[in-house]
C-alpha cells in the first residue's frame, strides 16, 4: 500500500546523498507545492504545471498496468520483486549445480540440500529460487513441490509431508487421465490394499485414484507398532518411486523442520536412502539453526544423513549451506535497487539506519522499509520523480523493535477491528488452509470472534485484502498460506497471551460443531490441535472421544509421537471415576498411550499406563488385551525375556479359555499327536468349504489368536524346552480357523503347520497342500480387507 505523508505547506526534506547536488532543484521544488502520490484527490493540485505532471505520471502508470512489456514503470511503487536475492549468489550457484547434477541420467544419485539459518534470513526464498526453473522445463517434465511445518500445529502428524505430496498429486491430476491411470495401476500393483495408508495421509490422492479407495479398516491385532511403521515407510517409498518416474526432476522442499514430528524426519531419511529409486529426486530441507541444538531430534536426522553419504557416496549427495543476515554493503545495494537510484552513495545514510534497525535480516529489512513508506517517512516525490526521505526524521520516529514480529504486530494493530479479528481467526488454521474452511466458520461466527455487529465484509474480500497486504499468499485450488511464519506468529499474538488458548479452543469447537462427528476425519488433527483441555466448553467425555479418534488415526498412520500426545490429552479429560463410569473409553486411551510410549522408548511412562490398567480388577482380561500385548512386546522384544513373556502369555490364554500342558515329554507327545490330527482335519475339509469360511468378528477369538501368534513367535525364538508350545500354538490356530472362520493370522498358521508337518512326518505332498491352502487364505484375506 503506497500511502504518502501530507507534506503540503512544509519544506521538503533532504536526502543525505543528494543534499549538495540537488539544492537548487529542491529550492525550485519548494515553489511547486508538494503533494501526496494519491492521484484520486485533485483538490491538492493548485496549478496547471502540477496538473501536467500528474497527467503524465498517471498515463505512464495506467500504461504499465495494461502493457506487460513495461511493467515496473510505475516508479512510485516499492518494487521488491526487482531486488532479487542479494548476497546469495554463491548459494544460488550451489543449488543450481545440485539440480544439474541430479538431472544427469548416468549419475543416479539423490540430492539432499540442507539450508539452515535464523528466521527471516531467506532460506525459503533461496530454495524457491529453483521453482520457476524446474516448473518451466520444456524438454522434460519437472516438478517442484513444498510443505511447511507449523509451530502452532506441531502435533499434527506428517503435515509438511502431506502438503508436499498433496501438491504433487494435484500436479499429476493436471497431466491428464492417462498418467493418473498409469500411476494408480502401478501403486495398486505394488501396494495393493496398503494404498489406503497413503490416501488417509494425503487427501489429494483421491484426484488420481479413479477407483474408490476405502478408508483403512481397524488394524488387526497381529500388526505391531513396528509393522505399521514399516508398511507406511514402504508405501511412501513406492509412491515416490512411481511419481518421480513421471516427473524428472522431482524437487521436494520441506520448510521449518525444527517443528517436524519424528515420523516426518524418518520419511526424509527413508526417501534419501532408497537405493531402489533411480529417478531424479532432490530434497531441500530448511530449518532454523538457532532453534536446533545437539539434543534436538532433527540433529539426529542430519547426523544420519551425513553418515549415509559417507558410507554410500554413490547413493546420496549431501550439500549443507547456512545463510545469515546481509552486511551493510548488501543492505545498501538492496535499498539502492529498491528505490531505483544509480549510485549506492545516494542511499548510504538510509541504508545505515535500516541496517541498524534490522541488523541486515532480509525479511525484517523488507518489513521495515514498507513501514517507512506507510508512515510517510519514505515517499515518492512526483515533482522530482524520485524517492525522498529525511534521515533525521526517520532516526527520531523509529526505534529498534525487538524483532520483526513486534513490527508486524504494530502494523496489524492499525488495521480496522474486523481485519484484526480476521487475522486472529485465520492464525488458528496453521501454515495453510482452504477458503471453504475459513468461510464455513467465519460467516456464521464472525460476530462472536470480533465481538461487534458491524462486521459485514465477505470472506473472499477479506482474504483478498490480506493477500494485497502481503500477509497471505494465494495458491491453487482456493488454498492460502501465510507469506512467512513470522506473519502468522504476529497475527496469533494479536490475541492476548492469557486468552490465546481459550480463543483457539473456541475456534476448534466451532469447527467441530460445523463439521459434525461424521465429517470430522479430514480435519481431525487440526481440530484436536486447537482444543485446550483447560479451556474448552465441550463435555469432557465428548472431548476425550475426539482425542481417542485422533490418537487412533495417528497410531494407524505410524505417527506415535502425536498418538502419545492425543491419548494423554484424552486421559486428562476422563472423570475421576473413569473406571466405573467410562471403563471402555479409559482402557482404549491408556492402551494407545502405552503402545505409543513403548514405541518411542519411553518405558517408564509405558509401564505407568500398563500398571494403571492391569491393576483394575473390574476390567476383564479380554478388555486388557491391548495393554497385555504392549507389556509382552516390551518383555520379549526389548528386554529379550522370552521365558517370562511366554509364561505371562500362557496365563493370559488360560484366562481366555485356551489351556496348554506345561513341559515334559507329555507335552511333546501331545504336540506331535496334534500335528497329525490337525493335518487330517485340513485334508478332510473340502476346498470349497475353506474358500467360503466366514470372517471372524468375535473379540474373544481375535484376542486369542493375537496371543497365540505372539506365543509362536517367542517359543520359536526361545527354542529348546519351549519348542512343543510352538507346535501346539500353531495347530490351535489352524483348528480355530476350521471351527470359527478365517482371521488375519489364518494363512500364516497354515504355512507354519506345513513346515512343522514336514519336519515331523517328512511328507512333501502335505507341505505343498498346506502351502497352497495358505496362499488361498491369504488372497481371500486381502480381498476381504479391500472390501
């Protein structure tokens, strides 16, 4: 916004650089009364000479708006886009070298570029310098996509990964139906039903998946936390391999990784270390170096990438660069270029003040110069056709602000009340959001949010004004994002710190009410992140159930740090008599919390959750199933206490009605007899009957099969005196399949019986027969899961 000070009737100030050269010109200009640059108010023009100047400038400005070849002729505009990335020539050269290297077909190396620096130093602008170059490629189809972590939504799992791959899916969709069909076919062939994991994290995948992908079913009891993570990791690797074969190079920029969750950092490592992906892939990772110390989890990721490069130089090329503030000379070059002066000596005084106020931080410098213009301390003189300023006036009227957030906040507080309320409102939605989401809540709740009845500006108009003020950037598909995370922080700080949590919670509750429980899933994490357990007005049980939904979704997508947070918040919302009034809800939340903490290696927290549940006599063994599975996994897989885990597992199975003999020759004899009997049972069962077995839904049968599966695993590893238990557990699962129907572990149990019968009886035909039955059961299981 170009607002000039009203300087009518006062002497024109002198610039430091032109005081000697332009004294005569300035004296002459005093006879021509100065005026504002606003061309809409003709009353300030007092003579024909002034009118002639205004007419000439007006025509050139109008011409520049209609003729793309002379854009930039409007000299009374601060043309920040013409300044470019000053002081970053070496870094730009390094980035372009990395891009050229990854595009070489014989190289087959992945490029990882790490850009670090303080906030506002231009890390993102430096990375985005490649965007036009990549997207404008004619000889090959390149893609530059980006995602950004958010400081106020750090609990939202895989947010930056989801944004980047969502943008990539939109690019794929624009390429046409043929490519979409090809990519869909390759993904389904490689991942089969696991495609659902990706669609749950990346909603935009619906645009390239013609066949309706069902949401993931509840994870079966046989899938451990590590297995879930392995499935998700593999799914992202396959997705990247497939899409990067169509977009070469594929550049993925992930910003503000100092706020990334563990799962996002793990996926970055996995994509960088994928030796099966021979396509052109470049990953640019940006983070604030002053917010990452040696104990930060991002430091571990960076260390792992360095190790990966050192151990396998043919796989990965790693480039690290740190960008700092501009020095005085670079600030002066920026000011000279911005104000269209020919010599840097003409702007030295102003540049010195700007450097002193901003310490050369590029984003801070930009905002400070804009502030000078808006305050009338820097203005365009149409009579002299140049920018003017008074250094003494600037020195006296500007003070060193603590940081750029304070400066932005001061500018925002001068906006109308409705605009301020709108900024506070949209700051609750994170780094990016859609117009539909904003309209859905703002249109109905604006008077509550800004506490006035005079608010009547439309959502689109308010969003457009925020874009015009450079607070927001408009993206494709009616999406918006903050121009910088400092802008988002400033908008959020418009709400007093004491009431910020309650304000965000109120937005979360409005969002929840507008969507309803049935339509909540796409925005589940965002809504859950806004709620504050101490300030919400929702009922405690209702909020606890919402946190349970978020924890389950995070667990199913292998984001266990977020799962832990949501489960813990849900537990905090439970009433004091939870084991009497809400036992099922309490068990689910405690079980999820225990599983997440166990996976993250926080064993003391895991044990405390397990102890709480296992100490409840009113809760049955069946209801304690998940807690027991977590505890058993810790004993056997983390502590290698196989004997103790087997003993506890046998006790649990006994409580569930499944008994086994304890040791000795008698136990081995029973096991051998069981093998013969079970093989006969399978062979007597017609193939048609096996193919039409019902799917087990009985919780008791499913729980028993889960513990039997763990028993076979640990008795096999322990060996020796526990071998007979492996045989008995295997035959028991086969018998359960024949008696009750198929479940997730049926195919595995048939295969295990085949190998066991071959060891006991040496019958190859039986081994082949059971192997074939196992494959048929597995195919049917996958088919059922798909439906």
